[in-house]
C-alpha cells in the first residue's frame, strides 16, 4: 500500500510522481483500516461465541455465525467464504447465500423449535413470578422472529 509520495523512493531514477491510476485497495485511509480491523476482530469473536454455542446449551450458535459472516464480508471476504464452506459451520450458514432458498421444512422446523422454547421460557418466567410484561416481550420477540424466518429469502452479496 504505497502512497504516491512513497513511490518515488522505489524508482531507479529521480522523477516526480503526480498521480497514480485509481486501483482498488491501493491506499486506504486510517479510518478505513481501523474499521476493517475492528470488523475482523468482531468476526473472530463471533466465531468463538458461535463455537461455544455448539457445546453450551442456552448460548445461540446461528446468530453469532451470521454476525461473523457480516463482519467478515466487510473486512476480509475470503474469510467469510471460508466460514461458509467449512464442514463444521456450513450447515448453519448455507441459506445465507442469495441463490440457495431456505426449504419449507427447515422454516417449519425452525419456527416450531423457536416457539417450543418460547413457551418453555414464558412458563418458567410466569412460574418465577416476574412481571407480566417480561413474558410478553419474549412472545413479541418470537413473533418478530417468525416473521423474519417466513420472509427470509437469503442475503445478497455485496460486491
């Protein structure tokens, strides 16, 4: 990543470099580099949390892998491709590609499992004596999640 002022140090003869042709990724601003490194670190953090979610009950896996995919797409796209292609995480992420629709059976299974867990959560919350609005928020979140799953078509790649 050379700037035009640094390029003249590498030329075998003295010359004046006035402008370089625009090339993707040649020079990035400091803010751009900080943003990309931040997204990269957040992506690895989300992969770690997703990995822990595979083994720890109660810690979600898929949402952290979706977030990792988002962060890797904006920082290092080849890592996002590698994440989707892995044998371990691929099944969680295969429907994110815009050309692979989520099958009806997968949607029904996801919605059914989500509502079973919501029912259990609301029952436990009501049994523990929490205010009525806490289970209502859990149920409202379930409605939002159901709508999102029903309408999900796949993510379109930035590029």
